[in-house]
């Protein structure tokens, strides 16, 4: 065998196996080998092709990168027009859509729930629901299994030929292979799908562009489109674009949309694993609500869901209205930003006396919930935004965080808006307010301020502090307003009869509240210290204090210098602890706790483990066996630290079910991610 024939055989094998690994990793989401191993296969192929250039074929995995810049894009006429969707925004819109579908089919709209269900099943074949990706649509044409042309949507009839750019995208197969005996590679195949950019890539590329002083993009979609619709495939390749295929245009005898997805997957296209067949509009709504809530967890942007009649024959029969098929809609998420008006700015007083200005808004729907308040943080933020009472503003919320005012629409002012100033006196107790030098916050320094006490009790009963189930802010408000409690120790002196006199309390609920309070008479020392609400003392510091001193008495007897010496406790924190224990009011508070029988457990010394000492842990997602609090306590007992944010310094991320963005960040930073089971093994 000549060298050349040997090389040819090797090249064929390499191509086949690279394609197989790519398929397992990208399409099945079940990698068989590591990516670096895949890369070294590609390197070998690349080297062979360099040596024998006539072995290079256009479908070779090495041809994804590179290529010569084109002078301009050719036009490409789509075999069938590329349509778009009509949008829906609510349950009612979806019901109207359903009714239109039924009527167009010349049937009376089924009245009962069960009649609608069987109509959907038997006539429509159910609904196929998909995530609506926020990228750009492309069409791919394969001849005898080889990618021949890739084009953009253009005006729907004629698009741009961007084949060379699309070839750089790994998720776009250059060559089709039949991985299931059910489907053969057809001689001609037209497929459509979305090209998009992950959120991580978007941030990375924008940062690079910014550093180079170039224009940055507003969102991943624009950047994805910009990367495809430019002439240098090298640039496209650097952008690491991704793709999901979502429809087969060629008639291969597919009867349902669901089957199209099976075909796509079998031929080597990456399809979205969350797409599925559902049986009725209720399930459609469930799918939409789920993804509206969890969209942050996806690595890519979606702006709604796509709902399609699953039976292809009916789909065709329903026809096209304008540029949209009647048998499908894009059911959009509600906007994550909305405009509204600031009706007022009020001030709330927190547990440490900090005054927080809060905007009272005309209620608006944002991301599925009604928002009527937005935090303004502090006076500096108000000045930065330039917000006045009466202003029109843009309000937004990312994920589950408290809504924020993003921007003031000054051009919409009428002249009647009023400037807001932080009050000189506490809105609750009337005492003077101070803004300590170097701080952004205004504070009420009256230890007896009812607002501070109220917040302090909220904190005391909270989950991370004493954890009294069934005793929350609403009940604390009732008890304070009735004059039954003034501070936390009063809780332990409450009698069932006291509660029975209050609104909404019956025998059982009163017993439950009393029971919940009394079940927490011997908390761990660390929890108790945290529950006291000392400024700057979070869970971690509370634990360090408990470990170091073993009792409250010892902490209270320690000098400021002594506290400053403790590792991990800075000067500001030490001063705050020292002052708290010196304060007469607080000393009385501790005496009262003792009198009512609240005695924290002294700190138990467990044998620390070398696996934990000095190691930093972050928890994300739901745990099954341990509670989050127990897991945190265990880590600390064994000598580790618990943090709430993932950074390069994090040693382990413990990921439970439905992990959040911390999980993604851990992967990005290459931080070790372990399951709850693995964690349990570690603490054994
Ligand atoms: S199917 C009638 N499936 O939405 C169009 N499109 O408004 C049939 N899109 O141009 C396309 N995710 O860019 C389909 N799962 C999905 C989609 C999707 C996003 C985009 C696509 C299209 C636009 C139509």
C-alpha cells in the first residue's frame, strides 16, 4: 500500500470517528471522550490533509475553520418561503388561537374540557412545543448528504448565501450520517434552524471587542447575526456560534412535527432537548410558565415558546395568513422590563437602622409577576438616576431579584414632578437621622426605634437565624401592633390565650405558633449569635465567634484588641461586635433571654477534617437528604467555609437539583462541581 492510500484510509477513519464523537457530545449530549481528545484527532486529520492536500473534502471537520473571505454574498432563493410567527402573549390569546384553528378546519369549537382534549389529540396530533431561540434563522441544503448551501432568511423569499460562515459552526453537520436504521440519508434535504450565541460567549466577545475599542453588541442575537453576515469566515469561527435545527422542509414522508425532530436528530443535527409533545393548552401553559421562570438557567437566550399543531397534514391544511402559518404561534414571555410611573417615594427602616428609599409604582407586570415597589437603594442612587416623584421610569428585574429602576424617561416629564430628599428624621420614631462619613446609607441611631426592633425580630425568627416555622413578619406585626411583644425575648413569654384574642387565630394555630417558638430554646451558639443581628456579623462570622469563644459570656468579656486579633475578622467587624456587647440595651437583652430560658448550646468541637480545612464551598440547587442549613453547618464544623458566590477561590460547588447560575459559573471557572451524594461521602 502506498503512503497515499494509507493516508487516505486513515483520513476516512478519522473523519468518521470525529463525526461520531461530535454526534455523541453535541446531539446526544453524552460525550464518549473528552473534547481535548477530540481535538487531537482533528489535529491528526489536519496534519494529514496538509501533507496530502487532495484528500481535503469540503465536508471534512477541519474545514469548519478558515476559508477565504468572500467579496460579497451571493443571493439564494429559498425553495419554499421562510415564514415567521404571529405572537401571542397570554392564556386568552392562546385560547383565541385554538378557536381560530378549530373554526378554520370547519368544525364547531368543542365546548367541554374533554371534547377539547380529544379534538386536540385526534385531530391535531397534540401540540409540539419548543423553546423560541433568540438568534437568526438559517436554511441548510444538503445534496447526497453533503452541505451544499447555507443561507439567511433575508426577505423570506431570497436570502444571502453564507455557506462558508455556517460551515465554521460545529453544530451544523457538514455531512449527514444515518445513525438509526429508521432513517436514511436522503438525496436532497432542506433543513431550517436557528444560529445563536451562548450568553457566556456573548459576554466574552463583547469584552474582547471593548478592549480593542470596537463597537460592542446589545444582545447575543445581534452579535450572532453580525458574525454570520460578515465576509470573513475566520471571524465567524472565532465567535463559537451554536445552532439548533427545528424543521425539515423536504418531504420525507414525515407525518408529525415530532417526527421531524427525530429525523433531524438521527441525521446528526443538534436539536433542543427541552422540546416536546404536549396534549393540551394547559400543558402548553405549563411549559411556558416553567421556562419563563427558569430561562436564566439556560446558557442561551429565549424569548418565549413556539407552539405548533403536531399533525403535518393539518398544519398544511390550516394554511398561511400573511407571512405566518395559522397552525403555529410564538407564545412570548412577558417583558423583563416595563415602563411605569413613580407614584411616591417612601422610606423603610431596616434592622440595623438603615433608611432605604423605595419607589411606590403604578403596578406593572414584569416577567410574570406584578411589581408595585422598586428599591432605590440609597440617596446616591436616586441622584444617579435623577428620579423624581411622578416620573415615568423603566423598571426591570433579572431573575428573582427585587425590581430596580433602570432608567428615568426624562423626556416624558410634565413639570409636575417633585424632587425627593432623604428625611432628616426617622419616619418611624422621629429621631435624628445621620449619614456617617464614608457611608452611602442614612441611619436611624435610636436603639429603641420600633422599626429597628420590628426588623430585628423578623431577622431573629428567620430561617437562617432561629428558624421558627410558621412565625413570620405578618405574625410579628400582629403581635407588635397588639403590644404583646417589644423585643425578641418577649416571644418566649407569650401564652396561647394572648394569641387567641388576635384576628385569624384559632386554638390549633395559636398552639402551633407557641410550639414553634418554644422548640427553639437551645439553638446552636452560632445561630444565636447570628440571630442577634449584630451589624456586619453574618452566618460565617457568627460561626467563627462561636468556634473561637465557645460562649456568649467569653465574647462579651473580650477587649476590642482581642476581637481584632481573630483571623478573618476585620477591624470594622470587631468594632461592631465590641460595641454591641458594651451597649446597655443589648446587655439587658441578653439577660432577658437567659431569664426566659433561651440557653444556646455551647460550641461542640468536632474533629476537623483535612479535606475541609481552608476549603471554600458554595451550594446551589435543591438538596435531597440534607437541608441547606445542615450542609452549611457540617462544612463549617469540619473546618470549611461557606460562601454564596462562586469565584476562582471556590474549591467546591455542591450542586443539587435544578442548579442555578452558580453552577454555570463554576463550569466556566473550572471549579469542581460535586453532587450531594459525593458531598455525603466526603463528610462520612
Ligand atoms: S420554526 C414560521 N422553531 O422564530 C417559522 N422558529 O418568527 C417557522 N425561531 O425566523 C420556524 N425558535 O428565527 C421555529 N423553535 C423554533 C424557533 C424559531 C426561534 C425563530 C426563527 C424564525 C422566527 C419566526
